[in-house]
C-alpha cells in the first residue's frame, strides 16, 4: 500500500489531484492503481506564526520498501504536477517492511467507492414527492413560545433586570 499525504493543500484540490494522477503514479511506482491512496487532512502549515497554505506544502509518501527504487522518478513527477497548486514543495519518503502491514478486505463490498457504485441520496428526488408542506428555505418568524407563557413564568419567577445586574 502506498499512501501519499499532502499537508498544506486544500482537501478538494488533493481529491482532484488524486483523480487525475493516480494512473500515472501507479505507472511510476510500477504497481496497480488500487495500491495508491491519498490522505488530505484539513491542515495548514505555519512558519513563524504565518499560514503557508498553498505556498509551502509537504508531501509524505509512505510505502513498502520495495518501492524505494522508484522514489526519484515519483518525486520528480509529484513536484512537476503539484507546481500548479503550490509555490514550494517538499517531499519525504517513509518506507516500511511488507511484514509490518496488515489488511482486511471484506469481499461482500467493492474495495473502493467509485462514481459507478456510490449512491447519491436526494439528487434525483422530485420535489413533488417530498413529504414536507413548506419550503425548506422559509424561516419561521412567529413566536415559538406562544401558549407557553405560564410555564415560562413558573420556570423564571423573577424577571431579569439588566439595571440590577
């Protein structure tokens, strides 16, 4: 498994980058596309208290040792393709032994969600089929406590006096 973490770059940019570059990265690593995942935490890089997001980014590539011979080609590819999204790019490679990784794959489900197997709830929903009687954008401007005055008075026996407090 190869995990490419990109710190200091917007998550949605990383998602797009992943979609557009996984195939080429798999070729550079000489592996299957299913071996590559991206991690894009909501993160910012700071230097002396100043946010560096998209100015300085850090890419951390974690992979099994067997991929080490490909690191220079992969680094060059990543730097070349990320330069449209960041000014300065630093890449660190971290390797682990194959016997130090464990994986459980549930054969009842596809390994990854894709555009063809993901369910988008509500996208095709016809407004006429909705159960609500009001427009969701309407804001209730009435008195939400109407009819509850006695209960409110009992709960708050002394009215708040802003001059007193």
